[in-house]
C-alpha cells in the first residue's frame, strides 16, 4: 500500500513559550492540489517548513512522501519546496539555473523543464534580475517541478503576482498535477484562485487545524440559514454553528450541517468557500479577543 503524500499526527511547534502550531493532525490525499489557508500568524509557514525538513517539530509525528523529513538524498529527491521569496540567483540566467538543477537532482527532467518555460515565453538566456515577477515565479516553479518530486510544497508563491501572472502560474501547476505523479500543498490568501484550482483544503487559524477535507465536501456540508429573529439554541443542538449575524428583525447563521432536522421557519441557502473560510477565521479571532 502506497503511503499518503502528507500525514501529521499531533504535530506542534513551539518558539520559546509561544506555540506557532499545536495538535495538528491531518492527511493530504494522493494526486491532490491542496490549498493551505489561514490568516497571518496562523502557522502556515511553520507547517510547510516542518514538512520540508527545514524545521523540527516540538511534538507529534509527520511523514512526507512516505518518509520523515530529513536532510538525506532519498527525502530531498521526493520533496520540493518553494519559499515565498522565490530564491533565485539574480545574476544567473534561467539556463544557468537549469544546468544547476540538473547537477543537483538525480531525476532531473531538463527537456520538460525547458518546454514549460518556452510555453510561457521565458527567455532562457536572460538574467533573472531582468525578468518580471511573474516570469521569475515561473522559473522557480519549473525548477521545482524539474526535479520530479512526489510532493511539492509552495509558500505563498503567487502573493506578489498580478492576475494574469497568477493565472499562468496556476495553469502550469494544475497541468503538472494532472500529468504527473504529484501532490501539491499550496499556501495562499487568494481564496477565489484556490477555489478555482484546488480540490482539497487545510484551514489553520491561530496555530490550530479547523478543517481538512475535499473542497466540494466542505461546500456541500455548510449552509446559510436565515429566519425572522429567534434564538438559535435548537439549531445548535443538531448542527455546528460557525457564525451568527443578528438584526432586530432577522437572524442569519452559517453552519456545518449535522444529521438532525431543521425546525420550521428557516430558509436554507448554499454558501461559497470564501464565506466559509472567512467565517472560521472570524470566529477564531473573536475568541482570541474575548480571552484577552
């Protein structure tokens, strides 16, 4: 049986007395393009760095591509990591980077890497410092894919890109997932882009895991219920209420639906991923403020 691309159990990371991530248990299915979502300080970069083997956990266990993260050739061959700052040598050309990638990676696919860059019109002979931000991101992604990893970890790779460059970057990424033996964990704040290209979601807030599931299942499980002003206690007994808005005349509830009935008088509507994510994040922030 093939190991799952990413598994964590009770994973935690503490810096001094502060927990950046705590009791994080989840799995990412094979061949998925998984969104990693959370506000600033949620623990996304901390999690990615532990998965990439750049930081050791304080508690818990994790496996990536069937191995514990470590600085050894077998693990490094199977796992790619692209940091937010897109680390490239500015005075090198794209061709220089391809040659370096071939030297470092035993499974290097130079032909496919050049083909990817040519398809998005990257001049291989031009220095990195002379390329646009979108072009640099495409070079970094092509290098990460060129090593043919089983798992690719991406930390906010499109944060600084304009909409067209983001579209091209995500198009390259989705094509790679479709065509290769690849699983991707992609951190981003851009929920509309993630909903368009991703099939799985990991949601972190304040260092804790709140959701990990197929995106279609998450969206199907959550509903917005509205009714003339009333108490929500009966609804909360059978369903997991995430957020409540009240006016003198109306109450609106976003809930993860359970198996119990819905009492008469509630109007039920579908809800999008962005509204679901924002409700979870807002709920956590409200609890933090209340606890101070």
